[in-house]
C-alpha cells in the first residue's frame, strides 16, 4: 500500500510540468528514462566500462552544451576524466609527429654498394678513410653511416681485415719467388735419369738446368751456379728460393742463392702442394712430352727438354699471364681474314706452334 501511494504521488508531481510546458515534457521524460537506465546498467556491471575513442570524442563535444556543474549528474565519468579527454583531442590537433618521418633519411643503395666496394678493394682502409674517399668523390656522408654499412655487411674493422689472404700474399710475393724441384725420367732401357727444374713464379719462366743419372750435391751446386749466371741481373728481383728437403741440395746449394741475397724457404716434409707451381710444370712436361716419347739417353733427354723449355717460354700460353707466354708481349689483334697461318712442328710434330705468315 505504501509503495502504491508513493507511486501515485510521484506521478502527480511529474504531471505538473507537463501541464505548464507541454512542448518539452516528452523530451525531459525521455532524458530521465535514459539517465535512469544508465544508472541501472552501471549497477549491474562488475568491471569498469571501456570507452572507445568515438565515445570519448562524443562526450567531450557534448560537454560544451551542458553547464559544468551538472557534469557529474549527466555524464557517466568524472569531470576530470572528461577534461582530460578534451585536452587530448586539442593536443592531437597540433601534433605533427605522425605527418613526418623520424630519424635520418635512408642511405641510398648505390652509396652502400660503393662503400662495400671500397672496403673490399682496400682492406687496410677503415671507415673514416672510406668516408674521406667518398667526400673526395663528392658524396657527403657521416663516418658513423659508413661504419653502420660495414657492420651490417659483417665486415670487420680495418686492422682485423688488413691481413692479405694466401692468394693475395702469394700473388704479391710471386715476382720475388723462384722454385726448384727434381723430376725423374725413365729411358727406353729402364735407366732412370734426373732433371733439375727451376720456375720463376712471377713470369712462369722455366729453366731446366741439366740432366744426369747421378745427381750428387756437387752436380746440384753447379746447376745453381749455372742458373745464377743465366739470370744475370734478373737475380736482383728475386727474394726467395722455394725447395723441398731433398738431400741432394745441401748447404752449398743454398749458399749460392744466399750470396745473391735470396732467402731459402723449405717446404714441409711430404707436402708437394707447398711447391705447387713446380709440381704443375713437371706434370705439364710429362703430359705433353715425356709420356709420348721414348727417351734413349742423357743427350736425348737434354735435347727433348731444351726444345720443350723453348716452346714453354716463348710460345705456350699461360692462364696466370692472361694466356701469354712468359717471354712474349701482348699480341696485336688480327682480323679473322688475315693471311694464312704457318705451322711449326716441335719434336717431330708432337707439339705444334702457329704464326701468321709474313
């Protein structure tokens, strides 16, 4: 009974504004219903309400139409939260961070390639030396940028990559190295002969100094003296003699070259690859000549080896010299329709040499 009476009184009180202001009564009643519904929903929610950016924006805009003293009654959030949303939207208006790219501009790919090329071709250059070279070429970049490019490519600093590789070291030292090695020849009657060969690494020039059936130390020393006399002033350009540990050499053999200020370098025992250039030329002698000729004796062996040495030094092309013989200059490019070629037969036609007819 009490609840029913209270409800009737409330209805009567709320009906008074409807009589005075008929136009706004329905709107006010609708607002009261929505506010009460909002209060009921907030009582039923266990956790905090999450508002999307669009909800915050809408509440902040509507706050300008409602007096601030009524904010606590109208809005489901505190006035401080509402003002915070408003400040955030105003600050976003003047925030240009999203409209510009942060950090340094990216380094051009062509410049990165140039930095890596300079580093690979000049292993003793550090990042500052490379930066200086780029500046001289007209490319302005920071030293730190060069360092980052090298670091990203896995290239160590200059002191750790300045040491040459074995290929670079041997190529740089080739002009000053001459190597020696013995090889044997079996005659038609089964007699074994020995020949001593020297090879200049820089020019690939071959020297077969002698053939004997009894290679004593005295004979080997005499071959060293003969070679020194044949080379003459070219001995001044040599710095190292490379040989194996064969007992046929001896201290007197080394003394001949040490007198010419050459250092004698001995290869490790049973390591023919340490004297690979000599091993290769001996293999060429066997494949191209000795495997196809029956050697009758020492005189015949000297004749055959002398003919091959002349062919090897004056005509045979070499990959290490861009297909040029050791004692030849760069040939002149000829037309395919040039005069006919002349063939010269070496060792009875075993080897052929070709030249343009005069």
